[in-house]
C-alpha cells in the first residue's frame, strides 16, 4: 500500500525467507546417512568361467534418512493440538475450555503463546524420532537372509544395536532441524498476520 521503492527491502526479505524455508524442507526431506554393506558370493561375469577366480566384494549402502516420515509430523502435531478445541466445542467442559485457551497462540488467556510453540516443537520432534516398525531389527534380519553385514560389526544383536544407534542419531538431528524449521515458520506466519491484517503467506503450508 506504500511506496514501491520503499517496499523492495520487505519484498526481498520475504522472498529470501521463502527460499530458506524451501531449502530447509529439501534438506530435511532428502538428508540421510549412508551405512555401507559387505556381502560375498557374486563373481564377475568375465571371471565366471575361471576355476580360481576371486570372489568380488560389493559395497552397497543402507540410507538412514534424518526425516523418514516427510512432513507427516507437522500434520499429526497440528491435528493433535487442535483436538482440545474440538473437544471443547462438543462437551463444553471447563477442562477442555482451559486446555483450549492454554494452547491458543493468539491469546494469553490461561497461558503465554510460547507454551503453544514449545509444545508444537516438542511433538514434531517426538513424532519424527518415533519408530513403530523397529526398523533396525527388520534390516538386520534382511541382511542375514542375503548374507550381508555391516563392516566391522558382527551379525545379529550387535548389528541391531549399531543400526539402532545410527537411526536414533539421524532421527534426533532430523527431528531437531524439522521442529526448528516448523516452529520458525509458525512464528513467521504470526508476524506477517500482525503486520499485514488479513494477509499471510503461510510458510507452514509452504513447508508441507
């Protein structure tokens, strides 16, 4: 609504933040740690006819994504934090009404806005590191079936423990990065709504 010349810093700032959010989303989605594998029993085609040909060692890898569930933690957390509001509208009980106000970032009734953002960041982090399928155990069993192993790690329980350690580490940093990115997007959305009444880019939606 003001002078176009004076608006350029603001426009460039919003565009820069937009690019940073997009780059952060790509990093969280595509980032992984590669664990090399060793397995034996395959010969080169050129040496298949030779009696004493050496066994060729192949080293593929297992990718452990820092955020294997994508942006699902954001959606799950949003639904979870909206649940008290739904229950308050149905039952009209003081408990759900108070919980609704505590988890309302737009007011300070019942609790400060930082309570909502800390709760949001915590649940995004937890949902990212939570593993229902026990993936390390499944990978270890699969490696045993295909006669493969992690270099310098014994098959069986030692492999499960090692893969669990790797998965916990990658998901911890991935969850930390995702919660920081998602909470920053929420705060940016709130700031833009305050300075531009009725208008918001919706960085959280962009992130998803």
